[in-house]
C-alpha cells in the first residue's frame, strides 16, 4: 500500500490548518503537522507536503521571505528533488516563489515575484490591496503537473490575499509560456479568460493563478482550494494523490535560466522633497528581519524607515501635506532624519510598480486638493550596522539573500 501521509508545514502566523486537514482527509490522505522548528529529518517519512496559507512571520519585510530562509525549506527542496509533491497555498505559494522552488532554476534563485494586487479594467486601476472573494480558475490541459486532472473543468475557489500578482520579466515570461508552467488560470464561470477585473482579481500576468516547476511536482497556488466547502476544488488534492500512487519514474528537471544578481544603484532625489518616517514604539518588522539575518550567521543591527519622495510643479507646503495624516499615523509614527554614520550601510527599496505611491498621490490631489503635486514615490530605507572583518562582502551576501527585496519586482538604491 502506498504511503498517504502528508505533512502540512506550519510557520509562526500560518493558518488554515483545520481546512487543510479536513480537505486532505476527505481526499484520502493522512495529514500530520510539521512545525518549522521540528527536526527536519522527520520530513523524510512523508509522501508529500502542503505549505499552509496565512501570514508566516506576520509577512514582515515581504510575504513569505523570512519563512523561505528557514532550514526546513531546504529539507523540502531536497525531498522535491526526489519527486515528492509540494503544494504551496497562498502564503505557501509566496514561500515557494521566494525560495526559488517555483519555477526552480538550477540554483533555486528567486526569478518570480508575487507583487501587490492591482485590479484593472482596461488601463484603469479600480482597486488595490487586500482582496477576499470567490473566483473561478481552470486547469491547463498541456501543463505537466501533479496537481492537474486532465479531465478537470472550471473550479470555484476563494482567494484572500494582498500580494498575489505573479510578476516576471520578459525573458522569464517567455520561458514560463514555452514550458507551460502556468497550471491554473483565473477565468469566468464559463472558462473564458480576460485580463480585466473581476475575472483576473489581481492582474497576474497571463491570468496566472498557479505556477509549477518544470518537473510538475511543486506548485505555487494563490487561491485557497482547501477552503472550498463542498469539495469543489478537491480535484487538485485528488490529482496529488494519484501522482503519489502512480509508479511513473521521476527525473527532476531544472529550469535553465540565469538569475540576475542584486543590482544596487545610486539614489538621486532630483531636488524633490524627502520624508523619512519611523515608529514611536519598537519596529517589529525590523526586529524580525534582524533576527532572520542573525540566524544566517551575521552580527547585525537593523533599522527601518518608510521613505517618501514628492515632486510638484511649484513649491508646496509640506506641513499641510503632513497634517492630512495620509503619509503616516501620528499616533504610532513620526517624521525623522537619519544621523550620518560611516560604519552603517543604507539602502532604499522601492516597488517597480509603485501602486502605493500612485494611490497616495491620487488621494492627496483629489481628496485634499493638492493639485500641483506630480508624483509620490514610496519606499523603505533599511540601515545595516554590521560587526564584521569584511563588512562590504557580508552586506552583499545579505542583500543577495533577498531578505530586503525581490529582484524581479523591486529596485534597490544606496542611500
């Protein structure tokens, strides 16, 4: 008899474990919990893995990144190389993308991103941020995947995410299309695909709802099939079971793609107005990032500041803009400056598609009447103080862990 035991992986902040257990049992599996700090060798006893949705490490720094750097993920990678199936749901999908397991090039580099949601109709943004609804997805009939029934039809599933938009560069998009790695697409109830909202709820490229690795045994899926109350999406888990029970020989295939190294540009504010915002109380996000980097073996102190760069046609009264409380919450935050320190390293990280900045600009112009404003760019300044004999080399290593930024969806500048 084939092993039907499945480990569902829990990090601090993961949830949906009850729904996942119920669905796995309904589909004939024997699900068991495996916590991020359990002994990794125990994972060898399982036939497959589900990385839960939720908010691992409270989505600090970026959804999924801190969890992706935990040792347990390396063990899951090793098991995936043996052919075992790995399904990442929502936050689990973000972990698989940040860890490089999807789409899985030779070095497990991060070559995809799950960026902020952007709801589009034509060229108009009609909504951003967290979105929770039911939607429709359809399986690819040509994708090689352990999670697709070739006879399957349109599935009705819930989504609940803020960073669920699959983003790739042009070269990677071409590879994803050539290899048929998009396993599920957002569609309407009739299976018709449209890039417009509400059919595509987050503007993922090619309506991607789920993407697999080349071998087909690892899939990152943003919708929540485990939450389908009456089993509308059970085909995904039943297909996983059929894959486990099959005797088909497995040979891991890596995606041949050279990932870009982290590029750090010089920051030029072009005589625009800058604002730095810090927190009145302890910054938990900075604390979590610092702990993560220390676990990687670096002796660091991390500080974080929210950064705004504002341009206008003519002079404007910054104090009036600050009074709107749009840029920060004065009950928890305050405007500050950074003291010069030659021993520290500072980097500003911005989203290439700065949806937050565009939204803030729209609010300030339309709601508060600041018509002369031209742009608002939002970013985060990370300050690294490091105790090291080779600080520049170690900071480069830290940057290339991607803890601060995703190389596909974000840009970095020395600050």
